[in-house]
């Protein structure tokens, strides 16, 4: 059985939360919703658009909810600016190449966002397998997105790792049987570990990551 590295996108491969928060505030304000940073972290970060609509836009008709969230995604893409991958991401993919590890992106973001961001940070060609949770029957925190990634990569959960920055993402990966590395881009390490992360790191340069990968790799 082979092993895989499965990456969330926003907040994990790229620190994009400030851009998302600004876009949400821009489109929520006309509907009387003032979004705090704390609300973004606890109620939006890692959530599906459906969950966001239920939490903040339930006073609007369904069509208006969908239009508002589509406008948010456009606002985010239109104001993307310069983006860089989280430190150490490219080197970790080099490590994956050297050890014949499969890899995939597993995200609640829309496909258009995912493709644009991966290209912007220079990793599009290196992460061709993209599991878009909104295209599945269930999004994170359900394990289905990660189970789908395991199926597409042909990897075993017992040998594979997920990288996540949100509580819903960690819960999704952990429920799929994966070891999880939490990225502390927005949350404290103890919060990520509390919901299932094996370790929590600031970026991909932390040497504990490769040690954890090697401890789970199948024997050759």
C-alpha cells in the first residue's frame, strides 16, 4: 500500500485568510452582517459555503444566499494580490518526490479558486489531484473529502498524512483515519491537537513533519 500527503489549501498551503475575511466583509455589509475576525476564525474558517450561509445569511432567500457567496468568491479572486506558498511547501514536495509519495489537495474552496491559487503560488503542476469538497455529497468536517483523496491517490490512511489549519479540516482528516499536521496560521497549537492533530507547526520547515511521514511509510 502506498502513502500520500494530502493538503488543505487556504491557511495551509497559502496564508490567505486576510483576503477571505476582507471579501466576506465586503459582501456581507450590505445585508447587515458585520463580521469580526473572531467570528471568521470560529465560524467560517474551514467551513463550506453552505454552512457559512446557514450561519450568517439565513435571513435571506436561498437564491440571495447563493448570489452573495458567489460574489464573495469573485471579490476574493479579483483582489488576490501577490501570494506565496507557506515556507517549506516546495521542499516538502521534493521530499515526497524522493520517496514516491502521492499527493493531493483537499479543499472546501471552489475549483476556480483552487486552480487560481495553486497557479499563483507556483504549485499547480505539482499538485494535479484536487478534491473539491463542494463537488461531493458532503464537505469537511465530514471525512468524505479525505476518503475520496485516498481513493484517487491509491494510498492507505494508515500510511498517509493530512495538513490542515482549521478545526473542521482536522476533524475531517482525523475521521478518515489520517495522521494530521496542524498549521498554526490562525489557531493555537493546542486547539488543533485537541481535535485530532498529531503535531502542530508554524510551517513546512519543521523537522517533525518528515519524521512523522517516515514513521508511517510502508516498508519497502
